[in-house]
């Protein structure tokens, strides 16, 4: 499985990428919506972890574009702002995970989407 992480916080990217790699999941990282778009053009993903507040816009506004490029991908919105849950779900996010997250919430979220055993 290959996932894309779009988040501007380098610490979050480092932690999540390492957590996923320990589970045998490949993870590409983008630090902005623009970088995320480039990654989506060049790679195929099972899931996209998408931060809501990015330097170049609101991540949830990218969800329809992600779905257009890769209709089968699962979009997991992540944010420290819990009231963004409805906005993300309204744009089509499959799941919303609040920051700070832990290994259980990440792996449990992937499991709930049928992406891990």
C-alpha cells in the first residue's frame, strides 16, 4: 500500500511517515497543496492523509480534485481544529482524525476503511 501525506508540519510528517513505514506502508510526503497535486499526478495511492490548514489553502477544498484524479483513493482529513470535521466530510472525506493523533487512531482509521488487516 502507498499513501500520500499532505501536511505542512514537518514533525507531523516525520512521525506519521515513520509510523506507517514500521507497518510496511509506503508514504510519500507533500508540504503544500501544490506539492500534493504534483504527487497525485505522478503516483497512485490507496489513501491520502490531508491536513486542513495548509500554507496555500484549505486542504478539504482539494478533495473533489483528488477524487477526480484517483476516484478509488480514500481521503483521511487530519486537523487540530475539530470543528473542521463537517467541512471535510461535506467535501467528501472518508474519515476525519483529530490532531494530536496516536498510532491507534491512525491504524484504526486505515483498518476501518479496509486498508489494513
